[in-house]
């Protein structure tokens, strides 16, 4: 079933309501309440738990690739899911132009994200020192995150790169926006290809486990660091030999160092 003229087919089953209405709201509720609980219960654990000092070679490349790819993928999803096609057409972006740009930029971003995630996962599996710092939440997060990313790339490749093309902005996007306007449209998802459906379900699972993993650190970007005052460090000269009184002028000086 697809959206046609703004109207959706009326036939829905109990399974459709469970998958595309009840489950999304449950996942979003767990995500919201879980973040509040985590912040109140575990503020000192609200961190990415960096292991840079334990291993740097893999992290040097895997970290930037994953994060830059993730930022681009999230931006593409925000435009595709939240902005209606009529808005982009109103500013002169045709459907063909949007489709070509989204597919190829999304593919590049997805490959970068997968490469970075692969390096980070290999680093965690192959390095004994990193493996010992892996807790139960990491063992849940990495498979769920990898599944979400790989299913998204597989859906795009199968239908929009090598296939005949699928316009998710006529089905998946209205369903997603309908959740937030309290006008859920389960019919919009029943006709979507299986890979897109699995990608959406894995994303809902990712939202549900988000507050209980290291992903919470994305809400703690150190923006205030840029406006903090400098710390003043004192550099002290070596202690003068016995018998000498005082210290020569200039042996103690002040300089600006790192921020707080």
C-alpha cells in the first residue's frame, strides 16, 4: 500500500498496529524515560568511556570515519524523513535531483560509517586491553548499531542503486512524521519493501537501548569548553643551591595554558 493523493488505504491488521504504532511509541517512551532515569541515576557514567590511552592506532582512523559518516547519515535522514517533498520542490530541488543526491551522498556516508564502525568493532574484539573494558551494554549496542546501519545500506543499494528505485518519502516519511503529530499511519509502512521495514524496526530497537549505553554521550557535546577562561599555570625554576638566598628575577613566570 502506498500514499496516493494524500490518502492511505484503510485496511490495517492488528499486526500492523502493533509493529507500526504500538512498538514505535513504546520505543520512544523507553528512550525518553530511560534518558531521564540515566541522568538522575548515573551522571558520572554519562560518558563515552574513551579507551584512547589503551589503543590509538585503530581509533585514529575508525573514530573520525564513523563519526563523520554518522553525522552525514543523520543529516540525510533528517531531511528525508522530516521535510516533505513539496517543501524541497518549492525551493527548486526536483525529485530527480533529490533522489540522485541522496543516493550517492548517502552511499558515501554509509560506506564511511561502516568502515569506521568495522575498525572500532575489530579494535574491541582483537585488542585484549580494549576487550576487557567491554561491558554488557557494549555487547548489546554494537550488534544493534551494526544491524541498523547495514540494513539501511542494503535497502538503499537493493532498491535505489541496483534496483528500479523506491521513493520512501511517499510512505516511510509520512509514517515517521505521523508518530510525532499523533496521527500514526501504519498503512504507510505495510507497503514498504522488507529491507526498509527491517531497517525501521532495528532503528526503533536502537532508540530503545540508547539511554542504557555509551550513546548518551552524544547529548554532552563540550560546547561550553569554547567559552571557558584560560587556566594560569606557574612555571617554577629549579630550587636554588644551598647558601643562596632568594631566586633570580624571572625564574617564576605565568603563562596561559589549557582551558578548565
